C-alpha cells in the first residue's frame, strides 16, 4: 500500500467504501486504515472522509493510484510554503 510507504511521518488513512464485495474493507483494515461504510457516489464519499479527517491537510486518492514515497511530504511542504501555483 503506497500510502503507508510515505516518508511523511503522520498519515491518517480513511477508506470510504460503498459496500464493495472485493475485500476492500478487509485489505484496508489489514493496513491500519479506518474504514467507513457509506452508500455514496465518489464526490460524496470524499466529503464523508474529509469530514472525519483529523489532519490539517487532505489528499484524496483512488484505489487505482500508486503514490511515490515522497508525495505527501512534497504536498505538505508546498502547502506550508504558501504555494499558489499548480502541482506538477
């Protein structure tokens, strides 16, 4: 799980699952994610997860995304620097 391989030390993982039947809940819990079961379309599910998050920043990812180990650190650094451009 590329989210757990981040170099940033404090990452909270919330998985909002629409009652999938593909073992999503089981796999996410195995990696220490907080799993929320919710009947919602993608944008609603993201809002549910964001509403439950305790952190200062939110990075939404989809199940088919694989993150490089430094992406969270880089995003936090840019946000804290007052970055006002586009991420590349």
